[in-house]
C-alpha cells in the first residue's frame, strides 16, 4: 500500500509491519521502477530533472537502490 503526501510517498508493507517514507527524489525513483529500468536510465532522468553532478547522483542513487534491495522493496536483475 502506498499514499502520496505532497511530493513525498509513504509505503506500507502490512504483512511485515513495515512503513517506508520516501522524499521527493526517492518517490521519483520509486515511480520509475513501476516498470523495469536500468540504473543508467534512472540516473539520466534524475540528472535531467535535478541540479546535481553525475558523481553525486551516481553515489546517492546507488545508496538508495541498495537500501531498497536490502529492505526487499525491489529486486536487482542483470541482463
């Protein structure tokens, strides 16, 4: 279950009793992941939309996706 609160998102995993809060950037990434996306595609969209240098974007996106995988919110697949 998820609900938007302004430009942020709150997601609930009722079976595990977990609640996740996403800021606007994490919400953007979450919405992009409604369909399989490559890391490069997500990063390119973020770089086009936000004022951030590529190195910082890469590091923060990697950290966010690692956290999402760790929490079981997304799966990483290789082509």
